[in-house]
C-alpha cells in the first residue's frame, strides 16, 4: 500500500545495473552544472551562495523518493529565486539572519501548500494560470532577473532595487564608477558561456568559466583591484534546524508562498510531462505536487531555500543518459562531497561570473516569438501576453502576474457570458446541419428555426441566449417551431433551467412550439429534476435535429 505514496518503492527494488552508467553520467554532469548555478541563484535570492548548495542536496533526495518523474532535475531555479527575493526583501535585509529565517519559513509554507494541493487532488488549480500569462510573466521576470545582476556585472552597488527603468537609469548615470576589470570578467564569461554552448555543447560552460575565473583572480590578486569575490563558503553538511514561526511573517509571506507554489509546479510539471511523453511513462500531477511539497518541507529543516524542477537541468539530465531518479541521488551525493571537501576552492570566485551564469540562463526564458504566435492565432491571447508582460515590468512581479491572471479570467468569463451561437441549415450533399453564416447555401425552412448554443447554460449567459434567440425569431416571422440543438450544452444551472422553461412557455402562448434535440445525459438528469419531463414530455428527448424535423413533417 505504501507504493501509493512512495513511488521510489517501485523503482528502487527493480533498479537495473544497465541503468547505472547512464545515471552516473547524468548525475555527474548535472552536479557540475548545478554547483555554480545553485550558488548563483542563491545570490540572486539575496542569500549566501552556500545555501544554493544546501538546496541542491536534501530536496533532491526527497523528490527522488516521492516524485513520479524519472528525469526531472529538482533544485534552485531563477524565477523562484527572484520571487523569494521579492517576497522576503520587504520584511528583512537580504543576507541577514532574519532574512534567512524568513526564507526557511517561506520554503516550509510552500512545501505545505504544495503537499495539501497534492493530497486533496487540487492540482487542477494551476490550469487557471494560462499559457499566455506564464509565458509573458516568465519573459518579463527574466528581464528583471538579468538586469538585477548589473550591480555584480559592473561592480557598482546600484540602489534602484528591482525597478528595471530606474535600474537602467542609475546604471547609466553611474557609468563612471564601473570597475573595468569586473565588467571585463563578466562580459568574457557571458561570451564563453554562449559560444561554448553553441560550439562545444558537451563541455559544461558554467564550470569552465568558474574554474578559469578563480584561477585568474587568484593568479593576479584581482580582489585587490575591486573585483568582488564570493569569499569564504562554509564547509560541512547543512545542520538540522527548525524554521521559526511568526504569525505576522506568515501572513505577509502567504501570497508569495501561493505564487511560488503554483509557478514552481507549473514549470516543473511542464518539463516532467514533456520528457515522460518521449519516454512513454506516466507523470501524475498530484503526486508531483506531493513530491515537490515534501522536498520543500524537508529542505526547510536543512537551511535550504525553495526548489522546483528546472527546464535546462532536466533537459541536460535527460540528454546525458539519466534512466531513473538515481541520477538525482548521485547529483546530491556529489554536492554533499563538495560541501565536505571542496568549498574552499570557491573563495576567489568573482560575483561577476555568477551574474553572467544567471544572465545567460534566463536569456532563453525571454520569448517574444510566443507573443507574435498568440496574436496570429487569437489576438485576445496576444493582448493577455502583452498586458501581463508590461504589468510585470512596470508594477512588479507580484502584482504583474495577478494582473495577468485577472485579465485572463475576465476574458474567460466574457467568453462564457457571450458564447458562439448559430442558426443551422441543412447541407443536402453532406447530409449535415451547419451554421448558415458559414454555409450560405445551406437549406433553411421558413416555419422552422434551428438554433444551436455552443456553451454550457448558466445564470450569466442565459440573458444572452434569450436575446439572440428572440432576434432570430423576430427575423423569421413565420416561425412555428424552434428546434434547440443542445449538443453543445455540457451543463446547465438551476437559474438557466427556470429561465428556459419560462421562455418556452411564453412562446407557446404565441403559438411557437419548442423542441429540444441532442440533450446530453447530465443535462437531461437536471431537466428531469426541474420537472421538464412532466411539462414537455417527448419534446426534450429527441436524439438529433434530424429526428425533430422528421417528427415535424408528420405534423
């Protein structure tokens, strides 16, 4: 019975030696990639770099036990790191002990929220974050993340915070203060990362720039020329500690905890499903929430910070030959060894290199092509992208995504309140009924109006239904029968049932008879409960429009 809760109980006993070589290779490559990335993302989150390494250990092991994806690489990611900084920096100074304590509390809250969503099977809630909103938010957040690293790239302590326009203005005004050596290190690192990925993809670019920059800084004593370095990275494994709980902090962090939970899960499940589809195995969304939730809960007791599945690392993990979650276990073990024996090697690592790693990593998240595609397919989705993107850049990432979600929900409600309707005519050759506006040659009947409503009927769109139907009847003064094609109506509420009954009875008095075809089972069940069968009998039970018209012919 425990297999239901711990997927690892399925893959550990069945682990094959033939999988080990692929898992070893992938685990090593992801660890090489994750060590500099983890430190860089921790810096982005306003945390000491070593916390990025802590976040790359215990959470990976827990997810390997409870997650359902064989290839997802869990750990620190750029978007979540920025959200952490945004949510916690308003309550405490980044890097301070109070700040770290609040981050641990935030991680615990995220884990509990994700766990509850999974246990209660509420994973569908993420569906309310539309693709357009997520794409725009991610693109804008990537720009904010990239520009937030200007201070490390230029060697200038910029005070403008996360406002991209103020940040650019301040950087321009303080150009004379730029440290040329720091800027050179940053630019060269960016170029190396970009071109190594293009020309020699098998070489881990982040590790390459880390090793070279450490040797250069150490060899030329560049820290004496104003180049900011990481400095002492504490060695040893993360100790067990309890996140401190304060009610006021809990309330203040709750909106950000919910935001990170949903966005982190969306990023994770999207990548997990994409790889699972290629490898023909199943990823269970609610179990993924449980796995991520437990990974975050566990990490909060070991000085980590919020994690999720990352796009780039998961792709590398898969392409490097990972066969099972053992690859993530191997990655975690290698980072444990790094924490125990090799942290002193990072002393001379320049902050500019970590900034370059972040900038190159998030550049790929900027997706203007998606906006162009959305406008081409459906302009309102394109505008959703644009509004979310601008809102995120101008008013910040917290409110930006809320604006995007709010706008997309307004569009959804508007679409359901004013759905597509059609008057149908008969196409003789094809022997089907189609919208007469699209098929002007379709045969219509002077005394019969065939009307189709392509949405569920509920209180908000019932008035629209009545108005559109009344317009059509007025345009056909000889109408004696109205045939309602309900094949597109998947559900109906009590208000709509009452209004529809009143509408039918009103038109009956004007000698216009209503006949309903194609009613689906769940809708028919509700009609019966509302007394339709007693009132209208066989008039609501026609299987199709054809059956109705044949019955009318007999009359």
